[in-house]
C-alpha cells in the first residue's frame, strides 16, 4: 500500500476525524449533558483527555449555539419515539 498516496491520506484523515468527533460526542453525552451545570467536572473523568482539553471542550459546549443544538437533537430523539 502506498502511504504517500493522496487517496490513502484523505481516507486516513476522514477516519481519524470521525473517530475524534465521535469521542467528543460520547464525552459530551456521558459527562456533560447528563449532569447539572453545577456538577460538571473540572477534572477529566477519562485518562485519554487532559484537563486542559476538557476545559476547552466545556467552554465550547456552554456556548448558546451548542446548547441550542443539543436541545434540538434531544427534541428530535424524543419525537422519534
């Protein structure tokens, strides 16, 4: 396999991007969405995410834009039932 091939590099990039996005989704779902705002951990609950990374993600997730997206996703799941 030619690892220098542009197609191979794009495929690897896409796989890594999807895995990273899915990991952030799982972190948000398990450690942010399910807990009250005053109980959100400031220390990383998992070993593969540093405290600084979790702090940056938490800062992103508390923005109004991301709160609205979460609520819309939740509503769509409830309506699907």
